[in-house]
C-alpha cells in the first residue's frame, strides 16, 4: 500500500471508492460479525493483507480493512455488530445478516459529535459524545444541520 505512514507491510488486495454506507460481514468461529461505517462522498475502501516487504517472512499474514479520506477534519463512525451463527454439522446459517443498516455522522466540532445509527424494524439510535473536557454533569449544546442538540455529561444515547 505504500512506503509511508505504516503501510509498507500491507499488500493491497482490492480497492474502491464509495458514496454509500460501507458494510463488511465475516465469520469468526461460528459467529458472524458486521462492520457498518458512515458514508461520505469519495471514501476510499481498501482490503489488504499484512506481510508485504518483510525480508524475513516473519509477519503473520492477516486480512485487514481500511477506510481512508483526505480532509482537514473528518469523523469516521462505525458499528461492529455480532449476529447470528453458523452450524457446521448441518451447514446452516442463522441470522447471517446484520440488523444495522447505516451509520450517519450528523456533525462534529470541538464541543461534541453526534452520530445516528439506523436499522431494521425502525431501530434508531442517536449517540452524542462530548469532545471537550470530561465532566459527568456539564451540559453540552451543538447545532448541526439546523437542529439544536443538547445533553449532559460525557455522552448520551437516545433510543428512538
């Protein structure tokens, strides 16, 4: 993937660019996991494997997934959802698809970050995180996309 920023030991296996939510599902043992990441125009998606340029071949070859953007200020938001399972004896998958559909960054600044998580059957979570000094009681106020959002403390999760 390159010689700078720690990428010199990564083989590039596939690349792409997306303007839609990014989703990747994998099986580890008998359990499924999905990573769902926020969408942003021109987000680069890279699949790779460790072990490139290793003169002694002592790095383990492990798969990896990288999201990359060029920006002055950017917030990556993602959810890792464990779900379902695979029954080897019967070769049957149960709940192999995640319930999370998308992750959306509402906004972020020096005061706070607001992310919305949407899923099946009307699932809607709003996660608000304080970016300033930690305080269990300090009220936080931000305005993103014409909406005023307030919470107290270091974070708050609204379930809708």
